[in-house]
C-alpha cells in the first residue's frame, strides 16, 4: 500500500477499515487527527477513537495545517493515517483559508509522502440538496476535494455498512 483513500458515510466503518490496513504494516504509526474537541460530545468521540487505537499509534493534531503535518510525519513514521479530510475541510472553511491553495498543498504532500498513507473522508453528496448556502458550498467543496484525492492516490475504497468496496 502506497496511498489509500477510504470514503463512505458516517459510522460506515471507514476508520476501522483504514486502521486495520495500516496496522497490517510493520513499524511505527502516526495518526493525524483533524477533529477539534469543541464540546463534550466531540471530546467523547475523540477519546473513543484514541482508545480504539491503543498504544500502537502516535497522535498528531492538525486541524488546519494538514500538508505540513503529513510532510513531518513521513520522516518519522513508517505509516500514516489521516482522519478525516471532511473535518479538515470544515476547519478550513471556518478559518477562511483559500481552499484551492490548501487542496494543492495537500496533493503535493500526498505525492511527496515517503511512507504508506491512508486518508479518510465522508461522502456527503448522496443525500438531499441542503437547504442553505453554507451547507451547499460545503457539500460542493467536499465533493471537489474527494474527487481530487481519488485522482491522486493509488487505491480508493468505499466503505458501506462495514463492507469495503474497492473503486480504484
């Protein structure tokens, strides 16, 4: 595995699948987390994810500066998991970051990464059209990001109901 993109709905088993793929490799693992504990519920989710990973993983917090986190991790770890691009996009939009530049930097980091790399994202475009401009913009940018990443990586897997389907 060189680069893997795992996509699917919320609670579909994406993280579990990607984590298992990375843990099948030898070496030291980096988990690059994009989530931020802004409330008690999210803090609980983060704690559950950390407990599920156990002691095999080193966690790197990168809510916005994802490309540089991947670059740094690739020099120190044997395999990297990024969870998740959807939260990263939300963080970028909230911070007013130029998305084209950030997406380009991420693509460059993926291409330059010397370690096996798995990236996770939600597929948010399968439901109804959102009723407000911000939600529609987010859905559109998430679709654009997901297409870009899928075109960049070596392998793409869709996970639904815990079952992986290889797309690329």
